[in-house]
């Protein structure tokens, strides 16, 4: 428990920083929608020109633009720091010299990482739910929770890549480069899907595309995509545990 609390304390500034930024963007998007709808209601001549459903707007902005990108970037950074950062700072050997074994260390650090990313997702959920409550919008709370859970799942997936790479190699730069590159490809495929035929055909490779296919509209129960993402994230954690357990980190404690 002390190691978990230490991990959370180590991550808390970065977590809160990313959470605040993500929350600000989320509130900004929903405020734009709120002002837009108020303006339309006050202008009768505009009512027939455009009518944007709330769920569609949330899907294309809150769940499809900056907030999920911020969560992914936060997750990649924390995941790379969780193990590789300890090794670069020299703290890892000190921890392994104590009574804690390698498997417990990796799992505990991962738990702290996962909890931190969940906090960022909760901030986004709170911002959207506040908007729904204040605006008296007919959006099921379970749908809002499911869409925000999808953002957290995206973050955990890409963050687990950097976590596993850091645990396997001990190099934070490699972990950041690997996970960052794959995340860039995933977001690019989604962004280019509407303009390039080749990208449109490959968009199914992007986790973001699968997330947005249900964001804001699907109930809070796991489907095939969510189960696949959970399985892949668990597999990455298993790779991290195995790779770190077998690797020489300059200590005989393990």
C-alpha cells in the first residue's frame, strides 16, 4: 500500500495538470454548444438552417477531439515514467533492494498509473454530466459514463504500450517514441478516413474509430471492441511483468 500511495503522490501533479486541461477543453466545447443553441432559439430565422443533436456534437468534440488526445498523451507519459523513469533516476535498484519483489513492484506501479488515468477520465465525465444536468438535456447518465469510460480505455491501452516498453527496455525515450508513434498513426487514420480512400479502408485499425462508433450513444455494457481493448491492455501488462522479471536491472534482489 505504501508503494501505491507513493506512486499516486509521484503522479498527482501531472495527473491533476492533465485533468485540469482536459476539463477546461471539455467545458469549452459544451459552452460553445450551449451558446450556439441559445442563439438559434433567439433567432427564429435560423431554426430551420441547422439543428445539431447533442449526442452528435459531444461525439465529434468532447469524445473525438482534444480531450481523448490529452488523456492518451497523459497516459503515455505516465506509463513511460512508471518503471523506466524509476530506473533512469536510480530509485529502482533501491526499491528492489528491499523486501518488494519485481512482480509486485510492476503491478503496484501499474495500479497507480491506471488510477491516475481514471481520475482524468472522471474529470471529463463530471464536466459533461454537469453540462447535461444544467442544460436539462435528455442524455442517459449511463451513456455519458460509457463514453468517458471509452476515453479512459483508450488512454490505458496506449499508456500500457509505453508502460510495457519501459518495463521491457528500461528506456523511457524508447517507450515514449513507440507508444507515441502508434498513437499518432491511430489518430491520423481516423482524421484522414473522410478524405483518403486508403485511410478509409484502414480506419478499422484505429481504436479511436471504434470508440467513436459508440461514443455518446451506447449503453454502459462491454461490447466486442471494449472486451478486445481490455484483453490487449491486459496482454501488455503481462508483457511488462514478464519482461521486467527477466531483465537485468543491475541488482541481485530479484
